[in-house]
C-alpha cells in the first residue's frame, strides 16, 4: 500500500514537472525562433538604421526599416491606456477593498473579471464605431482612425487586471494595521490612502506592470481603431500603427518565406519581446524593493 502511494506521488510529481518544463521549453523555442530569424534580418539591415530611421516601409520599393515609427504608436497607445487604467483601477481597488459592502463586492468583482474576458476584437469595433464618433463630436477634426480612441478603450480593457490584482494586494494587508490607524484617529479614507496603499505597494506595482505588458502586447484594438499605417508621431489624435498591428498586417499577406519583408515580422516581434522583458525586470525589482512581509 505504501509502495503504491509512493509511486502515485512520484507520478504526480513527474506530471507537474513535465507541465512546468513544457512552459519553459515553449518560451525558449519562441525566443530561439525570434532570434534566429532576426539574425538573418540584421545581416541585411544595419542595426543602427533599424534603431534610428524614422520611417517604416519595408514592403515598398524605397524600403525603410526604422522601428521607431512603430514604437511611437505602441508607446502612445500604451500611455493613453495607462492614464485610464491605472487611476481608475486603483480607485476601484481601494473602494472594493476598503469601502464596498460585502454584497456589492461579491457582485462587482465578477463583473469586472467578466469585462476582462470580452474578446479584444469586440473592444476594437467598440472603439471604432462608438468611441471615435463620440470623440469626433468633441474634436471634429479627429480622423476616423486614431490612437486616442484605441488607447482609451485599451485602458478600459486593462482596468479589470489592475483593479483585481490591486484589490487582492490590499486585502492581504493585515487588519491590525488598519485598526492601529483607526486607533490614532485616522479616517477610513486616510487609512486607505496612507496605510493600506503604501503597505500593498509591491502588489500594486505588479498589477501596473501587468497592465503595461497587456497594453504593449494588445493587437486587435489598435489594428482596428488606430489604423495600420506606420507613422512616427506621439500625437494620440493621429492614426498610427503599433508593432503588433504591423505583425498582423504582414502575417496576413503572401510574402515568401525568407524574404526581407517576411523577416521584419520576427525583428518586430523580438523588439516587442525585449520591451516586455524590460518591464518584467522593472516589476521584479520593484517587488523586491517594496515587498513587505507580514
């Protein structure tokens, strides 16, 4: 009986290890493919041109390979989205954690998580067909494709991620810290802002980094609402393409395998991977720097 139990436990451990190794090997395979194809790309296109040229027209006769044109669109839509998601998500987290009655919290949180499960293509058409016409009533010169509406809808889409993780971090703060604050005469708002929020800072930082990574990697919203034309601009009222939108655009074409146009997909994907890795490293540093053990 004991032998059978040990064999069962060993089998379960091996299965769990295999599941963990699959994720590791999948990540390594993705990185290897991106690096291998990007090396072939950079044999033709100098790295300096890739990083400094402000035009991105790899499929034209007069080809330019300046990733900055795509980075500007990616960063602009991300910043607009974060200006919506971080304040709104943090306020929602503070309300749900510190102020909302139990019944409201139990109803509101599933709805927030359901909002995060809506397909992104639905958000894209919502931005194009509802948000953009609404913004055009305020700004009549706003073009039909623009980064502003795409960024705003992306921010709404990211709110559930930020608010859910932030609320979990705030609820993990020990109750005795709140009680000590109340005993010193602080109000619930003062306790939430000056005791609970600083104590949960590492969790808040993790939610913000997740929101940034989610915004940087978003595809369908920007592809539908922001336009697909690379444009070196940081003006959210103008159309532009992001890295993910370009990858979708080229992946749907009929470019031959091994051509320079085909290889641009992997160079752009590697750039996106490095950006996401950078944000994850920053998030790890922030978590270690501000993490509190209770």
